[in-house]
C-alpha cells in the first residue's frame, strides 16, 4: 500500500553519526504533558466537527472572507488555501475568495475596505490572546466599516475565533453576541492550524477539512494514547535527528517541498520551527524552499555553500498522466517526446534529492502518497510533534516565544501605551545613539 513514510537512507551523513535514542527518559514526560499538548491528541476534534458542520452553510453563503490574524493565526489558513483552493490565484475565479490580512500595510487595508462588498463578506477575526496589536487594530478599523455599511445586519458578518473565556476579542464577542469558536487552552498559534483557526477558513473554501483532521489524528492520537510508543514514532526519530544535527553544528534545516501546491507549507513550517526552537542560543534556522522553482534560486547555496545544512525533503508521486508534451518537438528537445510535465517534475525531484545526498547534505525524505488534505494533515501533525520533541531534546520550552515580547513592548511604548515608561526608556537608549548615515 502506498503510505506516508520517512526515508532515512541519506539522513546520517555529512559527518554526523546516529546516536543512541534518548527516548526512554521522555516517555514519562510525554505521559504527563498530554493534557497540555492538545494539538497532539486533538481532544476537541469531535465537538469542533459538529460545530463547523452547523456553521458550514452559513460560512459558505458568503463570497468573500476577510481574515484578520497574524503569525499562527494566518500562516496555517494560508497554507491550506494555497494548497487546496488554488482557484483564487488562477484565471477565471468566481469565488470564494479568502483575503488574509496579516500585516498593517495601509494601502492593502484601504483597498480591501474600498473594494470588498460588505454584504457578501464575512470578517473572521482570529487571535488566541485577543490582544495582538496588529489584529486588534485591524478589527477596530473593520468594525465601524461593517457597522456603517450594514447597520442592521453587521453582527452576521463578524465571526470571532479566540480564547473561550478571556481577552478583548472574547469580550467583544460577548458584548455584541457574535458567532464565535474557541481556540482551546494551551493551543498556541503555531500549533493551532487543526483547530477552528485553520478549519473555519478551510470550510469556507470548501476544502476537505475532515480529511485534514483525520490525517492529523492518525499520526498524533496513537502517540497520545500510548506514550510508551514514543521511541518508535517517526516524530521522535525526526527530533532525534534534528538534535544530533544541531549538536554537530548543522545550523540550518531546509524544508524543501517538491509538492508545488504545498509550497506555502514552507512558511508555515518555518514559523513553527523558528518560534518554537530559537531560544537560549539554541535551535536551527529553518529555510523554506519549493521544488522545482528554487533549483534556480537557492539550490546552489544548499549544495556548495557552507556545509551547515540539513534537509527535510517533502515529495509525492507526480501526476505523470496529464499534460503531455506536444508532438513534433524541435530535434534538441526530442528526448521529451512521450513525456509529460509530471515526468519533468518527477525527474527533477529525484535528481535534486540525489544531488543533495551526494553533496553530503543530510536528507530525510518525507515521502507522501499524494497531495490530499488527509496527507497534509499527517505531515502537519508529524512536524508539530517533531518540533515539540526537538525542543525537549534541546532543553528549551518549545511552546513560548519570550524574545519577541520585547519588541512588542517597545512598539507599544512608541505608540504611547500608558505604563510603558521603562520600555520607552529602553527604546530611547537605542534612538539616542546617533545614526551613521551613508547615502547611496
Ligand atoms: O505561534 C504563536 O503563538 C504566535 O505566532 C501567534 O500566532 C501570533 O503572535 C498571534 O497571536 P494571537 O493568536 O494571540 O493573536
């Protein structure tokens, strides 16, 4: 049977030898932490499925969804949109359209509000904390736009996805009696794609969101139900590999995706890996790359730059039966006769994997049976679990992100938030340093 599998044949190379597994010490930890790792067991899946089933016709009655959210609240939805609802980026699209506002770019937001038809638009505000400045600023801009445009029915055009009991957004949902779904406790943004955060936009787009969930559960639940199986789990093997590689000075991990439609899983994975693991001077730098595109961009550096790289090489069998090359090719292209575009993709996928291995880049081949939502669910769960376990092995907390809080505080001080005086002083220590300009 064609199934998802990891190929380790070229994983232990580049001078890094496989070390004995440290799993036994972590089985008890896993057992104890299952309740605070909801992404792994997805204990909310059944209830959430019933809730989304109820909301689905309502969500799909709109032509546009404007999603306000950033970080983990945006990257998962975007990955699903690009992978499974690609029509929006192709000619002849008649909707549905998902617009993801994960920045504070003034012209983009102005244009959205000028051109989106409020009557046909649902605004979904996603924030676990309900206090993220970018998302809340967007919400405070969009709320009066909706209220003015649709004085009677604006509430029907707002949907909140946030903490079940606390935060500004939850208060707003309660105050206005808005439709909402919770982000479960202990489910941080970058681990939340398989909650309402990813599944509500997916349902709007008509994506097989149940397939995604089922794929994820097939990887996560066995581990949550039987923590003693940790040493055999592929996520553990990936973590062990990543840990050994980082100890050996391999400081970069390439997420090289040869399923072109899955290319936005690269940024999703990179946020997951970077924000979870970059702590206390530890961690490895994730690099997103898409095959075959980045063969003509990044690959030279991967092959012949510093020998500090490792690679998660993601592929699935290419569709070799459609889109054949036309007949009567010029003589120098005759060897393409009888081949399809899928054959070209397949050949280049194999050739790049072989070249990386022959250049001694440690490669774990994440071989997927197909590019379906079910397979994507499996891959996402594998990466989330591997990230957590890598954090444990590195001796850091993979759930928090303390360093980025500093920048948030300084930005709030800059904007004049009361009580930010000491942060304002820290900022002044930077701005008081005279600039050293060089015009160009
Ligand atoms: O992964 C994370 O926890 C973060 O990147 C968050 O997703 C991001 O900061 C947005 O947070 P929130 O969902 O609270 O608005």
